[in-house]
C-alpha cells in the first residue's frame, strides 16, 4: 500500500535487512525516523534515501540499544515532535560469539534483541495507539527452535556455557512470546502486532564483537544466504500489505504465516516474560 502520509520508525537500518526495508518504505512515500547507534552511518543512510526520493521527510535518532537511558532519550525526542506513529519496526539485533554485557550490565543479546524491543515499544505505545490504524512489526527468527523454552532461572546465560546459537535463539523466542502477548493487550485498539523471520541473510550480524570466528562463520555461510533485499521482503509485506489489516499476533516467513514451535505459543511463559521485562526496564503499563 502507499505509505504516503505515514510516519514510521525503524531500528537497525544502517545495513542489511533494515537498510533494504528503510529504502522500500521511503520509496513508498513514508516519513521515516531512523534510530541507530552510529551517527555517521545514519547520516550516510539519510543521504542515500534522499537520493531515492529527494522530497523524503527523514530524521535521525541516535541511541545505543544496549543502554536504556539512550532508548528513553530517543523515544522522548520522537514524542516531542508531536507526530503520529503509524509503524514501529523493531529490526536491530546482535549475535555475539562470546558472552558480553550491555552498557547497563545485562547480557547483551538479551538486552538488545529483547529488552530494547520491549522498552522502546512501551515508551511509544500510547502514541502508536493514538495513531491507529498502526502496526508494530518485529524481526524474530526461526532460531527460536534452538531452545525449548524461556530460561527464567538464567535469562542472561551466566551460569552455563555460552552457546551463540542457543543464546540468539532464546532472544528470538522472547520476541515471539512478547509479540503474541502484546497483540492480545492491544486487541480492539486498531494496532496490530506481528513478527517476522527474514531467513538467513548476508549482513554484519554476528560480527559486532569483531571476533575472528564471527567473520569466518559469515564467510563460510555467505553462499547460502539471501540478499538483504530478499530478506527484507517479509518485513515490508507485514508492514505495508493491505491484505493484513486486522491480522495480529502472527509470525511470518516468506510473506505468509508460519507455524511456531510449541514453546513459542506458551501463554503462561509469555505473561511471565512480560513481568520479567517490566522489572528489567522498570516500565509498568498502566
């Protein structure tokens, strides 16, 4: 559908899937807020987007998604514009090859891949509801199959061997459970909440910590990866398709609903995760 007159905010758009998604949204007429960590890369993206559509309304929000104070500041900057928010696209993510802590002292994969989604969305929630019809779309992953449920006794993988794929998959399972629970909370508001699996995409994911093994893994697997443009197709579809008006609480892959593993449909775990997320972020929904 045309995104003309629609205000969108996307995280993690300076490369890979996020960059391809941002380009598509701008080409469809959207006003875009880019939330990223690196101002230089963010400005370069804005320049590229303006080359696609010179009259595009574009804004940059700078925040480290591993630092809650940054997320709060960026959300406030957006809210202070007074603009509506028709689409929030939680796209940013990390894959680490060793255990690292965020700026807040939380295991980084859990902090960036789940808690940042949760906190940013809660901070913008009232504005999104006021802007309905609106959509919240979050990038999850089939990697949720790598674990068999949420590890509430060790959410930060501090008491066990750090396994990259399991830790990443655990964070993506959290995305799915959170999406389903939020969708239920927002029923009847005109806001839909869905998540997507982009497929294995050739991006910088997994190389954030600049560890050699991360780069080697990327090179070995690159021939099997989709292009970022191909990987972004499902995000774009779920964000803009008129056929999905009113569709909420779903998980999409290849532009169609996809079956979730049983532990991704555990409503009790989703509710418990919500409580833990509130405690971590000190955010309470009234």
